[in-house]
C-alpha cells in the first residue's frame, strides 16, 4: 500500500492513506468505557464488564500515542467514551493534546449531562467543538431512555456549549419509532433560533439493540419529511469544521441546520477518514468488525508505534456490512468509542 499521500496545506506532514487511498487524519479517542447513563440502545441496565483500571491508557499514554501519530499526518481528534466527562480532569488531557505539534482541532462527544458545569473550562483548555447526544426534550422521557434521572436538560446543555464559544455545537438524536420519533419536529424547531446542528441518527443493530427491532428504525427520508412540515428545506453545507457522514439541510430562515446520519440505509465508507483508539489502547480501523491492533503493550514497552499504525491502515476495510447484516451481537458503541 501507499502509506503517504500528498503534502497537506500549510506544509504539514503528508496525510497517511489507507490501502484504498482514503487519507486518515482523524482519530477518535475513547477515554473510558464507563458511563453515567444506560441508554436503552447502548448499554444494559446493569452496565458492562468494565475494563480494569490498569488496562486503561493514562492521559500521559494517550498523549504519547498522539505524539507518535501526529508526524504521520494526524490532525483532528475526538474525545469520546463511554462518557468522557466522567473521567477526572478531562480538561488537562485536552490541554496536553492541543499542545501536540500538528493537532489542529479537538472535538468532544458527550451525553451532555456535565456540559453546563464543564463547557467553559473545556473551551479554555483548547476544546474546539462538541457533539452532544439527546434523545428527548421531555424530562421524564430523557430519564426513561437513559435509564437514569440526572436532571439532564438538553437545551440547557446546548446553550452552555454555545455560550462557552464551542463551535460547531451538534446535537445527535437517535430516532426510535414509538419511543421518540414524535419529537423529530420539536428537535428540528430548535434550529430555527439556535445556531445548532441537530442530527438525526438511524438506530444501529449494536450492543443493547437486541430488544429493539427493525421496526424501531426510522429511515432518514421519513425524518426529513416530518422536518419539512416546519418550512421548505434546502441542502446546506453543514458546519464549516468537522463535516462527517451527515447530510445537512436548512429550514428556510433557520439559524442552524438539520442533518441525517444513515448507517442503516446508506453507507458513507468511501469517504471514511477516521480510526479509533479504545480506552485500553487498541487501534480500530473500522467501527464495526474485529480489526484491532494493540498499541498499549508496545507503547508501554517503549516500542515505536508507526509500523503498527501503517500496518493497521493497510488492513482498514473498504466498508462495513451493517446494511447486509441487520443483526444484533456487535459490541456496544460505548466499548469501541462510537
Ligand atoms: N457517551 C457519549 C454520548 O452518548 O454522546 C459518547 C459515546 S456514545 C457511544 C456515541 C454516540 O453513539 C451517541 O450519540 C449515541 O447516541 C450513539 N449510539 C450508541 N448506540 C447506538 C445505536 N445502537 N444506534 C445508533 N447510535 C448509537
Ligand atoms: Fe453512555 Fe453514550 Fe452509551 Fe448513552 S450512548 S449509554 S451516554 S456511552
């Protein structure tokens, strides 16, 4: 394979490419497999078999991985989990990662519970943007879907993130028929006045999905038809930074956008530019399947990671086969840094 691509803008190290020519500049880092929620589609009520503390990468080790990968073209990071904000002193990790030469952009995926108290400190530490997950705007339903009542108020969390200067702020909604699909219009309405990017995600057959069925999946075309009852929709570019697999639309005159992410009815693997680091230091080149390379043990032995990274990219699958599979049994997204 050709591991290196062309020199990037600004004279940076050339971006690594996988064997299908996709340039890989984006690493999602899971800092914990634990969570303060138990979302019905993600984790069992009783939790999972948590990783032993000794297996989890320390902040110094995470920074060590990023320091070795940045010269290979890594530019953008996303901190995720589990729930990343429950790991103590997350702002210190973000500050250290932002100081690594070559790292231009750091994002966070969070359930948003702690955003009202943490957003300002995270921004000050160097966080650029945030995705928060919220599946309902109704307090009782929020607690029922998360199986925890932590007083989470999605609009408050989004307002705190916007006020802290995080940009863009995206709000991810997993749409489930008969559970929260009656709130699609309410979520979309937020974008009329808030500079918020609301993204509706098709439910995926992973983790806790066994008790949910195909009938709970709401295709994106149906979601957009409901959104269009608020006003004419036109295709939008979406946020300038951090454009991932979502397709964006704007309701006429709206401050924000509405996006759909469609893992179940469409694939977007052809433009996939990301790899993942699990909390216990394994590199995953695809969210699905079993392609993993252990970086933690070589790192702890002081060995160079570049050859392992290059090899892992040479094995990055061309695409996942979720659409064909449509079955349960895959690992929970919380365990692989979804
Ligand atoms: N705890 C953080 C959060 O909830 O945003 C970060 C980790 S969570 C695993 C990342 C994203 O995966 C969330 O937006 C969540 O809604 C989504 N997710 C988890 N399980 C899913 C499933 N079965 N189908 C679709 N999305 C899922
Ligand atoms: Fe926790 Fe996020 Fe999974 Fe919900 S989706 S249980 S918040 S990791």
